[in-house]
C-alpha cells in the first residue's frame, strides 16, 4: 500500500473519531428522561385480622402502673414508706387462659404483681393487685410464692443503697489522702465501683467487696488496684464500715492500717500516670459513606398491633418482663398453637481472678432486671433502619413509671442464604429454592458492662430460633502477681478475667394440645450381614428411639452424654404414622458449671442441665428469682427442686433450656467484645409435625427450568425486581436513650 492511500485511511479514521466524540458530547448535553421513583408502600400484602386475645399477656401500661401505685398508697394496712420496688404484670393461670382462648370460659382477671421492700419493717412483701384497670383488692402472696417468708437481706440492693455504699467509701477513703493523691491522681478522685456479689459467705451475711475503677468511659477496663470490704449489716447506714482493704495485691484490716503502711513504705505502691482512654468507643476514623441496608419494596409483610404480631403463617403475643426480659405467648403456626410460652429466664456469669471482688463474683442478672435495662435501640445499628419499634413502660426501683422508647424492634430480614435449594443438571434440568426471609423480634439489655442481644427468629418452615449474643465491655481486674492464671493482660495493669456465661430459657410447648410426651432419638452402629454376600458383615447406623417417662429421667445434664434429638411430641401422628413433634436443638459453648459442692450453686442449679423437662405447674413459673443473688445459699427458687420424679407421660410439659459460652478475654476484646462467635441459643424445629416442608408454599419460592422465559415473574419474583424499585420510607434519625438511662 503506497503512502498516499495510508494517509487517506488515517485521515478518514481520525475524522470519524472526531465526529463520534462530537455526537457523544451533544447527546450528553441533551436532557435524559429519569424514571421518577415512588415511595415504597408502608404495607400492601397481606391483610391480617388482629384480635384482643394477646392483651392477656400485655405488659402493664403507664396508666395501669400509676393506678396500682395510687391504690396501694391509699391502703391503711400497708406501711409503704417508699417501699414499692417493682410493679409488673401478674400472669394468669395457664388453664384459665387456655379455656378463654378456646371459648369455654370467661376472660381471666387482669392483675399486677407488686414487690415491696420495707426498711421500717425489715420485710419483703409481694402483693397481687386487681382487677385492672381499676383495682379494688390486694392479697399478700409472699409466703405462698416461696413456701416461706424471705429474709430481708435477700432483697435487691436499691439505688438508695448504692448511694449509701458510695458515701461510706468516700468517708473511708478520705482517711488516706496521700495514698489517694499519689496512687490515683487526686486526694478524692471521682471513682466508679463494681460490687463483688454474692454478699458474704452464707445466709444473713451483708459483706461486699467494692472494686474501684477510674470514672471514665469504659471504666470497667480501668481497675485501680484498690478494693474495700464493706460491712453493711446494720439497719442504720451510719454504722456501716470497712472491714478489709486490698491494695495492689496486699490485704489490710482497715483503711487506717493501709494508710499507715503506705506512709512508712511497707506496701508496693501504685504510681499514678495519665494515659489515653483505650476503652473509648469514639471511632478512630470518619465515616466513608452509608453502609448497605435492606428495603421492603412491597411494604411490610408483617403486622404489629398492640402486643400482637402476625407474619405470614405465624402469630404470637409478646411482652418484656422487667425482671426476666423478652417473652412470647400463644405462638401459632398455620393457626395451630406450637407454644404457650417461650421466654428468657436468667443470665449468670461466674468469674475467676486472684483479686477479691472478681474472685467471688457470680452475677444473676434477673436481680438487676434483664428487661429493666432494655434501653432505646439505635436505628440502623441495633436493628435495621426500617424496623418497627415498640415502646415499653416500667416501674422498677423508682418513684415513677418510666417510658423506654423504641426498646423492642421487629423486622423482616433476608439472611442472605437460601432456606432451601437444589439444582439438577441431569435429564430434566431445573432449579428450585427459597430465600431465607425471617421475622426477628429483638431487644438488647445493657446490664452493667455486658450488653445481651436477645433475638426470637421465626422461619417460614415453622422453626423458631431463640438466640443471644454478648457484646459490651469485659469485666477486668488489676493485674497482680499470679493474675495470669485467670486470664490475659489486655491493657496496662489490666487483667481480662476468665468467666463463663449461662443463659436460662423456658419453652412451654403444646404440641396438638397439652397432653404430650418426651421422646429422644439418636444413632448407633450395629453389625449386619450383607444379604447378597453372606460372608460379609458391615457396620450400619440405625435409629435409636426412647421415651423418657419421669422428670428425673428427662433432666439431661451438661456433664453427661445425652441423645442428639430431643422432642416434645403428641400421641397423634402425621400422614406417615410418626408422632407429630417439635425438636429442641441447643447450641451452646459454655464452660463448666459450678461444682454442686459449692454452697452458692443451689441458686443457679438450672445450669446443671442442658435440657430439663418438667410437668407444668403455675407455681413453678421461673427457673430463678430476683432474690437468688443476695441469698445464694438458701435461694428463694432452687430449680433442682422442680425435678422430683413426677410422671411426664401424657402431661403438659415445659422444657427448661440452658445455653452459654466460655469467655477467655483477649486483646481483641478491647475496647468491646464483638458479637461474632460470642453467643448461644436453641431451635424449636418441626419434626414429623407436618407431612412435608411447609416452606414449599412460601410466596418467596423460585423455580427455573429451560421452558420458562428468564423474564417471567410467575415462578420467580426476582424477575420483577426492576418493576418494584421504589424509595424506602426512612424516618429521620432520632435517639432519646440518654434521657431514659438508669443513673446510679
């Protein structure tokens, strides 16, 4: 090709390129038609019919709290004197509720339960007050509930007690001004403290170690190396005094002895040094944008009215006990009652250390109120931004009823993995599956240093999952010689102390009614002769089934090998002749339970058992008590006493389920423990309850085969997504939780 031709082609290509660029620029300047996004509907499908049956289980309203308090203050037979500690719902008897729900009896009377601590009378009282909303009577059930009158020292420490503890400690620490100034930076620094509970070494003791920390964000990670043993046994707080002192690994009989030893140099001194707050949760970097969120293009597929929830085939009532936390009632799937009650019962933590407060620390959190510490949830972090938020009302250790806004959230969630799926490549290719969209009900309890996230999760196959995750701050101790036997160093002079969490739950299952059985299933290998080759023998797994007929047989301990399949079953069968049942599947990573030789173990004896099945009794309603913390040696409720050999054959059965996890703190727990891997829970799963998997009827199901056009929405909702694009309804971000937080 000669040069002239090459030059001509080059000029032609260049001219074409320039022309195209000009055309593109002109097109970019032209206005582009943009599809106007519409707001996503708040609700579109389906329509649910709510009723008022759930109000049997509804928490007391703010007005009901007030009317109960007003009624009691007018009663001349009660010397209240600011004695009301707690007011909450008194649950009616189960049989009365079932008769009402079945239409064979009148609605049970609505009543409140009131806990009173009278300093003047040195007395614990529990009253039932009713009928609500306009009470006219009260009855004392103190002895009826526990079979005895409880000692006054078993009561819960109140906010007034905590203030008195602080006053005594300040009075005593003022006796060692030089030590306080040189060791902690100020003659009377602003201190926080943790209490080593239980108080003392036996019933009636009122001796409590106070472990001091710096008053700053995350003070749990700033132990000071100073602890005081407070004797508060006298009814007159002016006579409370310090019985022992602990300073940097050494013990003293009084503050005076500690101060004198410090002055003459007979102690290993702590030298105060200022440092940055490694426990601060202020982000180390600025946001780079908004993280992903889920949307609801067709509106909410669930409905919440008062305390009743509908979601696809599910319906249930819910509540939040100030003492024990979240609970659900009258749980139905496809219109059949699966459970009468599923509830949180207790959370305990047992610590190890070589410092006094942590050495004896055994927290039972219902004493402080698992539900009481459920504050406002942060939209977009604690729960999805689009969740439904519910307020709760409480009257717990206060002179007024408090409203806790947005303290429960309910939302539908796509877990991001299929609930079921299969693809076939042979013969007739096809794909079938269903996304795993679930309904979640959540609350979070910030009890001291730990935040427990409680989830009740409802699956489209009829399974119910209950799970808990722990986050927040670890508890720490001042690192002294020998401390590394009890954990890891996580900051300067700071020991992350080993501890184990145990969580207690109640699952009152009603499978085809209340006449149920407890069945177990497992596998065992057995040797069989091969029919087509008689000289050969092989080991084959076979099904092993057993019915456990008494409470003692069905008390399944953590320290024993137990069957892998546990079932609450009906004597009615499915289409294939098998007992309709729900399986209890526990997920737990707990450490060892306290040895039964430990005197305090009686207060937490439920933690012996992974699962224990008992016959339902209204007076055996909880696995623990708010009084168990301060009298662990003679507890108000000793769960092991429920297990007394009674028949559980063809009876109304309750499953008591324990889960938890061992926590050996490490550097990555600073500043906060993360939820990943720190939790436990259990499933309630249909097992031969149905004739097939009910999720095959899920409206979310997807089916593909070569004969179906890829853009057909008939069997594939995902093919319609481009037609469902909408602007989500996102309310403005607000947070009022700091107005409602409990101050001590």
